[in-house]
C-alpha cells in the first residue's frame, strides 16, 4: 500500500496534468479558430478582387490552389499550390453543382480539411480558390509540441517541489504517529503531541486533550485497583479475627476445655460482630456504586432530635445539646442522614469518657447545609485525625470495625457533599458534614436555635 506522501504527490501530478491538458486544448481551439478566421478573411479579400481573364492570375500561386470548373462538369487545376492533386480530387467528388452553389453564396466553405471560396470568372466559368491551411496546421502542431514539452517540464518540477512540500507538510503527522507509537509500545501516557496554529496542530491539541483524559482514567483505574486490593486485604483481615475466634471456641468446646454456655456466648458475639462488619461492607459497596440513595425533601431537624434523644437513652449521664433551627428542609436520603448521626454519636461514645459533653449542630448557608457533632473529649493527634476517614482505620483503644466514619464520608459524597474532621489533643473533636443545599434558606424566624441539654 502506497504511503500518504506518495498518494498526495500522485494526486497533485494528476490534477496538474489534467489542468495542463485542458489548458492546451483550449489554447489550441482558440488559436485554430483565430487562424481559420484570418484565412477566411484572406479568401474573401481574394474574391473581392476584379475577376481576371485567366484563373491563374487570381492569386499568387505559391500559397493557394486555383481550380476552374465548367458547367458541363470539367474540373482542372488552373494554378497549383501545395498538394493540388488533393484539391482537384475533392472538387471532382463534390461536382460542379455544389461548387457553383457555393460560388453564388460567395462565402468561404470547408473543402475536405481545407478552406475554399468560389466565384464566376470573366468567361462564365467557376474559379475556386483553395487554401490548404498549411500555415494553420503548422502553427497548431508547433503549439502542441511546445505545450507538451512545457507540460513535461512542469510536471517534473511539480513532482520535485510537491514531494518536498508534502513531506514538509506531513512532518507533524509523522511526529504524531511516532509519539502515538511510543505511547502504545512504551506505555508513556505523559507523552504529548506537538501543537501549532495549523490544522494539524489543532488536531494534535485535540489528541493531547484525549491523551490527558486517558492518562487520568488510567491513573484513576490504577488507584481504584490498588484501593480494591487494599480494601479486600483489610476486609479479609477484619473477617479473619471473628472467624478465628469462632473456630477456636468450637475446638475448645469439642475438647471439653470450655462449657457449652461460654462457647456459645463467645461464638454468638463474634458472629454478631462479623455480621455487622459484613453489613457495613455491603453498605460501603452500595454507596460507592452510587445507587443507594432515595432522596426526597426532609426536615433535618427531625432526625437530629431523634438521634439526640436515642443517644440520651443509651447514655443518660452524658450531656447532649442540640443546636438547630426549628426547621431545616433540604433534599436528602433521610435514612442515610439518620445513619450519619448514629455513626457520629456512636463514635463519640467509643472514644470519649461517659460524661463528656456533646453538641449536635445544624446550620444553613447560602449553598450548603452543615451538620456537626462536636465533643469535648481528649481529642486525637494530627496523624490519627488525618486517617480518621480511612476504611478499617482503628483509633487507639478502639475495638470497632473502623468503618463508621468511612460510611459517614461515603454518604456525604453520595449526596454531593463532603465530611471533614477537626481535632487536637485535649481540644475535643468536631466532625463536620456539608451537604448541597437544594431547598430555600429559612427566614430569620426559622433560624432561632433550639438549645439546651437533652436527656442528661
């Protein structure tokens, strides 16, 4: 298969050859018409001369062929120019009738590839002056030869210059192909095409944009695969612990080392722990998939009050405060919001002393709805705070699954928001969840906070 360079040069030569051929044909036709018109004018000048007594005296015999014809059909050459036999043969074939008719018409006419004009001479015979068009044919032949030679030279120049120009014009395409081949063979997704203001440069720019997106998608895929592998390893590790405990107590019971009541108690506890872990893993998987939300208008103050009341029942001695407007409506999944509040309050119970005060806040902004759970507990170091939302991250002294805050962050992200944590040793911990605001901001009368200890 020929290269693009060869095909372009061949196409350029073909177009040039067609153009030169058409130009040559047009110029030949125009020149022939001009020369024939001039020859006819000269024949008419000959006819307008006074009729001589002898036909040979009509014109100079060097250029024209002079024939005479009588009404009885006799035709002879009275004066001979180049190739008189051809003219005589044509006159004999034509016959005196048509010749005398042309003589009466008095205008030049075609005469077998020649031009002729006829008139009656002084003796009543017909004189036919024939122009063999020798000069016309010679001029046309010379023109065609010159045009053919010129065309060959021009085609050669076009081939040489066109090949260089096409190669130069396609050089960016060659570099693009080399870059693409390097990316495909070496896997260097950071390589980019050379851009320029030309059409090829704009194409290179579009390809660069595509390569950038491919690189981002590939890196995201690598990060996702690494995250999946890490998640699977951590999940396996977390599930191995209760399974090992269950297997151990089963073996001890079979050996008679523990009572049936003790073995079943520990096995049931570990099975419940493993069930909670599996449920949390499934919950995270559904949130990651983005198909776990059932959004509707919801007044966030209601689930916040319920969560505070539930927490007060679980820990009656802990001071819990709700700081929220009377009503704060937005579009969200109410069940997920309740889960966020439950996880945050459970996190407070797990990591702070029983009488540590807790505040649950709800507040609107122009674009978001803010939900905060703040405690006055011991707080955590910066390293621990930075990893608080990591999956399976266990804080010191914690025996949970390490998925509570990860689920909070996943629910916030599924709503189009985000979760953040602020903490320092001795300064307590604040978990802030921001969700997009999809309902009107309450008026001043609606923003009156509802404060005060609940259930403590």
